C-alpha cells in the first residue's frame, strides 16, 4: 500500500526557512514522480515543484523558483522541499503527491495518484 507522510511545517517569520519532508513507502520509486503542492484557505491546490525519482530532475512553479529546492534522499525514500526566503503569501497547507503514470502533466493535481495528509506552513509578516 502506497503511503506518503509530510512533516516539517510550522510557524515562521518572513524571510525564514523551513525544510519539509515527504517519506514515501510502498511504491516503485524508480518509476515515480513526486510533487509538492500547496493550498491556501479559499484557494485551489496549486503546484509548487516536482522531481523525477530516477533522474533527480526538478521542476518548479515560477512563484517559487530560486527560493525553494526539491531533492531526494534515496537511502531514506524521502523527498525534501527546502523553503527559503519565505513570505506571507507562502502560507498554506503543503502536500506531497506521487505519480507512477508516464507521460503526464506533472504540474496538475489530476496526474497524481497518491497524496499525503499535508503539513501547515504559516509565515507571519
């Protein structure tokens, strides 16, 4: 059974950093794409970043490019999202998701089959 679990969220001030973790179990990691999405109150879930497990190739939303970094620790089956220079508009519940389907648009929610429970990130001004 596929399981994803996020951790690392919290309350920080503008300009601070956080590192989110997504522990992945029960799927064939080498054929997977893992993505991070976020959802602010009253807004739709939006794409943040994704990474191909086999190549480690990342892709970012324009809104976070240069501030956030996605990476993989294969030994721990964990995907990280490093959040730097946080701003109040980054406040949201952050979710990790996994897809094992090929040739998808991995920036949309519908391309992912498995989701974690989310972790709250709150940035005060």
